[in-house]
C-alpha cells in the first residue's frame, strides 16, 4: 500500500486511475498479505506426503505406496496446474473490479449533480452492469476454485481407495483391521496438508496476480514520470523550483481550514503573515461566522464551504508560502464576485505577492488587466500576442474591462472585513460577527478524526447472519438449516464409508460409499458457493441503491468519500472472495469435528466423561476469543478506512502536492496512517496465534483421553472400535483448531457484512411524499407539470442538518412564469442553499415552495428533478463517451445530441464517441462546463437554473454561451434562475434577487435596484464597473 501511494504521488494526473489505485490499496494489498501467510503450506505437503506413502509402502507393499502416492500426486498436480491457469482469469477479474470501483468513485464524487438531474437510476445501472460483468468472472473463478479445492479435499479418499484396491485386488491380500486402521491413519494425516494446499495454491496465485498488477502499475508510473512534460520543440527554462500553485478547481483536504492554508507548515503558531493572508483573501468575515473559526474541519472536497470560499482558501494557501519565488494562479478569481475579486487582487496579488513573480490565468475579470506587467494572449494552444497593457490595449477591445479604472479599491481595515458586504444597515449586523475572533487559540485538532469511526466492541449480532442469508432470496434461517443438513448428510456418508472399510464387509460397498461421499462433498461445496455469490450480488445492489438514495446533508456532507468507497472495496472483497472460502472451510471442519465426536462417543462412551472438561475449556477459550476478535476486526477496518480516504483524496490533488513540494510529507502521513492500521492487523493476527496454540494443546489432551479410555476399556471395546476412535481422534488437533479459526474468520468477514448492512439501513430521500399534488399524486396528473414555470417561495426556511442554524430564513418571493431572475449576493449568502431547496436535496424546516401552484414537497423526487434543469457551478463529467455524458439514460437520438454540441461550439472539438477520461482530465475546465450546458439544452425544462455556470469560461466563450442561452431560454415559456459572480451577466434579467445571510434583502428590476441609495446591488455593480445596457 505504501509503495502504490508513494509512486502515485510522483505520477502525472493523467497516468493514474482512481479505480486502479484504490483497488490496489484496498484489495491487492490484502491478497499479498494472505498469499505470504499461505506460502509455507505449499511446502508442507512436499515434506509430509512422501514420508507417509513410504510408510504405507513398507507396510502394505511398495506397489500400494506407489499407487496411493501417484493418485494423490496426480490430483495435486492437477490442482496446481488449474490454479496457475486461473491466473489470467484472476487478472481479468481484478480489471473488472477496478472498472467498477472507478465508476462507483465517479458516481459518488458527482452525487449532487446526479441527484439534481435525476440520474440515480441510470448511473446506478451503469455500476450494476459493471458489477454483473465482475460477478460473471467471479462466478467462473470461484466455481473453478471450489472444484479444485474439492478435488484436493477428496484426494486422500481417492488415494486410500487406490491403496485398498491394489492391496486386495492386485496383490490378493486380505484386508485385516490392523492394516485398514493403519492405512486410514496414515491417509488421514494427509487430509490437513491437502486441504491447506488447496487454500494455499489459490491464495498464492491471487497474490502473484496482485503483485503483477502492482508491478505493471509501478512500471507505467516510471514511464509516465519520464515523459510527464514532453518538449517537442524549442526549449524551456525555469530559474526556481520553489513554486506556489492554486488550481482552477480548488483542492482541499479533510482537515482544518488553518491546516489547508498553512499546508503542513512547521510553524505551529499563528504568524502575522498568516493573518495578513486571511485578510487579503477576504476570509476573516467567513471565519468569524464559523463557531470554530479557522479550526473548522472541512468535509470531503470542502463540501461545507461555498464555491467562493473554497477558491479563497486555496488561493490563501498559495499566498501563505513565503519561500516561493513563482506563484501560479490558474484562474482562482473566476469563482469570486467582482468586488471580492478586485479586493483580493489588490490586497493579495498586488499586496502579499508584490515581491514575487505571479502568473495569473484569467477567463473573466478582465477589468484587472490594466494592472498586469505583461499580458499573454493564448488561442488554440499558441501565444498570439504579448506585451504590456498600454501596447496591447487596442487588441483587447473584445474583452470586458473598465477603461477608466486606474486603481483598485483601497484596502479595507480588519474591522471592515468583519462586517457583511455593503450592508445597508450596519447596525443590524449581529454583534457576535463584529467581535468574533476567527484566530482564537484553540487546542490542537486531530486532523484524522473526521475519517475515523469508533468501532463497536460487541459480538456480531445474529441479525447480521440472518440479513446475509436473507440476501440469497430465501429466508435466512431456512437457508442456514438447508446448508447444515447437506453438510450433515455428506459427513455421515464419509463416516459410513470408513466404517465399511474397517469392518471388512465389502470392498464394493466401501468404494460405493466413498464415491457417494465425494459427490456429496462436491454438491455441498457448489451449493454453498452459489449461495455466497447470490448473497454478495444482492448485498452490493442493496448497498449501492441505499447509498445513492441517501440524503446529501445527513450522509454525504458528513461521511468521507473514502469511507464510503471502503464499503465497495475492502468490505465487498471480504464478502465476494474471502467469505465463500472461509464459510465452506468452516462448515467442512465443523462437520469433521462433529463426525469425530460421534465416532469416538459411539466407539468409546467413556471418552465423553474424560473429554467433557476439555470441551468446556475449548468453549471457554473460544468464547473469550470470540468477544475480542470481532472488535479487533472492526478496529482494523476503522483504521484502514482513513488510509483509503487519504489515498483517494491525495489522488485528486497530485498537482498541488507536487507544486508545493509536499510529496515527502504526504508519503510520511500515508505511512503514519498505514502503520496505525497495520498495528491493529498485527494484534488481530497475534490473537489468532494465541487461539491456535491453545486449541492444539487441548486437542492433544483429547487424544490422550481417548487413548487412555482405549486402554482402560480394552476388555469391553473391540479392536475395531478402539482403532476407529483412535484413527479419528488423531485428526482432531488440526480440524478443531481450523474449525475454531474458521468460525473466527467468518465472524471477521461478517463485520464487513455488518458495515454494509449498516449503510443499507440508511434512511433514503423521500421517494414519494404523502398528500395531494394539484388534486392528484398520480404520475398521469403530473404528465404536463409544470406547464408554465411559476415558482413561489412561501415563508420558506431551511437548515442542512438538525442542530445547525438556518441557511435560509423566512424567504418569500414569487417568480413569474417565463421570467429571468438573476441571483447575487456575497459568498455564503444563501444562493446555493436556495437551489438545494428548489431541488429538494435539503428538505424544508418550515414554509413551502410551489411550482405552478403545486407544493414540491408532495411531488415524487424523481418527477420533480426530471422537470427541472440545472447547470452546476462545478462541472461534473464521467469517464466514457460524450454521448453518455450528454444523456446517461441513452434515450436521445444522435441528431439531437449533435445539435446541442453545435450550439455550445463543441462539435468541432469532440464527437459523440469521443472518450472522456476519468474526471474529464482530457478536457479543459471550460469544455467540461460546456458539456454541462449542452446537457441542459437537451432537457427542455420549464424551469432552468444556472449556478454560476460560466464562472470558469473565458470572456469570448462566455459571450457565445450567453447568446446560446438567450436564444434557447430567453422566451416567455422558460423560467430562468441565474446565479453569477459577474454582475454584468445578469443585468439583462427581468428582476434581480439579492441574498444576504440567508434572507432576501432586495428583489426588483435592475433599474430599480440601481436607483436605491446605498443599495447592496448598486454597490456590487459599482465595484464591477457594470452599467445597464
């Protein structure tokens, strides 16, 4: 795991696949560990079996020894050959797992957009189809593995049959009880090495396949590093390696805001430079509004911050690095409104970074161009012009910037920063905001705490076992009873065969019973395998559906993505691969022990008295272990999940990590999390060894007790009974310890089922709400809804989770059908919350929202979201074709898809079959946003929401998109709600809504708002230099 993560940190973004890396970290690493543990059992049969059959040959004749040994050798060689041949299939299976994990990662990462578009079913079906392909390979692989395991299981029986047949038929000897017992004892010794050989062959083969995958990954990484920046012409020279970087899409960690800004700096105290950076990035008012200030722990991808806040935190990180000579800023201002962007530019870029070389990419806010020392214009990947603003001004007429502005606004004081933006009534601002100190001294925060769940210490509940077997499609208790009955029958036939051999009644009867036993063993193994695969399929389907249907604020906003992925990787791997093997082996060993107990009790009743205290000791020791083992398993899994989450998060920020030269720190932090997880795994392993030693000792005691009973009761117990009891009890040591260990392993794997069942039980979003919808809740009555697109908020309030403050406070407004309403306000004012309320990703605390007179709280979520359209702030695309990205439901014809591609000017750039890389890595931010806009054009909704849709698009493309949006949406039968940081993009709106602190402060026409003295919108427009057309 450490090697994979370390190499990923040095690998270019395009060369890494999150599905491959997560699978290697969560699954392949486990396979390697199990393979190394199983490796010695490949050697044990090589040493043990030749000695056993040499002894058989010396007693029964060399021909008998050769016949039995060759029979066993042929079966074991066949098993080894099959296991080796299964390696290719295993490689395909791991590739299928990686593809499913990648699709799941993309689905979960874009879950908010998926929900707003109502695409849950389509994306869920995509993952399910990949899962079905994986299970088809898993079925073939497990079936072959089980066939191989059963072949090796019955190999000693086949070998004994060969020995007896050659001895009786070939050599013509009479089979006496002495010879029969001795031969049976020798062959029974071979059973455990053969069983473990079957297990070891499969585990070692899987480990070799995983090692090959990791080796291939490492080689590809090294090749990618060598060619990360391929210079095809000219030369490039950099005079410094100390770089600070802010990406276009902010990358934030699940740690405190302070740690995100200082980025693991050694300076533990709050410095003056840190406070200056916070002020320059306009973060002080935001931090003052958080109860924990800059010690607030961020959620996954900074989900508890608005888009502008995330951009400013990432920009502050770049400004905070004092030793950087070169600062690369990839359009971080696009997510900020004009006032905040201009202030950040003056105080931060021209202030804090005044002594550094700064390369600032701009796709908007061209009013800042006059303050640049050098301007470089790039078109089509080429530099077309460069020079100072004075020399290039005549060539920049197409860009929007204020020609008369010569200076940026003066720096604001710290007191000003703590006041809400342009508040028309400063006295109304709550005093705690003005006086709060965002930089209070607080105790250190455990940065890993949001990633860790306290593991329960109780045993695995019976309900978990029942839920697992219920997933087979039958009643859990009935399935358990049926499987147990089949194993009991097969074990009874095995005992009967041995009894037939020792009583020397009929060789044919023995052969017939032995063949029947082998067939039953095969049947029971296959049935148990099919049962496990059916359960695994159902559990994944239920888990995926439950997670996709989970509410955003109470689940996705508080649960790290890495922890969720852990359910779909490590936990699912336990259910898919380890549970079938462990369960079959447990049942096999349990019924072997039962058979031994029955034989010994029937042959030597007195042994029950002597063995009873030892059985009580076994029970007591196992009870103690069973209370500890599940807790250790949960702790190991709970500490493993943070490492998976850390790896997932790190993969998203490779560029930033390398730019800040933090690769070594992340390697160290990854090793720290890994060491912590492995320490619990070590304790879990040592606990298993503790149990093994005690089981071996007690088994030896039982052998001694049975031997004593044979001697003590020699007058009443015949030779056959004594010989049969001793022959069976000598097998007890291995099977008893393996049965107990197998039960512990199944309990450990059941903790994975337990965690999956926990997620399956998550309360989903309300698929349907009670109450009438426009007089009827039927789908037929809503077929034409909404027909006009009138939207009304009636005294609406909303909070994201219980216990939090209201994000929207008594909002009341009406949007007329076909009206275009621009929405603006300071970052965190409630713009995104308004949209979350409209799409019901967050339910109302009070009040209601109506569309065409229908309360949306009474409408099925799938219907509601299918009738609305949103162009999100953060463009979300999926790996696959452009066709799939435009319409995951695959119900739109190609002609319509080509039409929207031409409308957004992408038809000449990509085609419908163009393969989009993971997370859209082979598309620019603007192109990804254009794809999202193309999606909106397909839906033809009566209500369209643009959530800062053109923030990451350059001015020329913005104008083209605005023209496209006006041509397609600016008519009376489409209602538009437009959020934009660039005020000039909403000046042509019919009305403008201004939000502040979750409340409506202004709502009127642009002209009316601009006429308000000291108005909020007027101040925003003045700062942006925007005027009515």
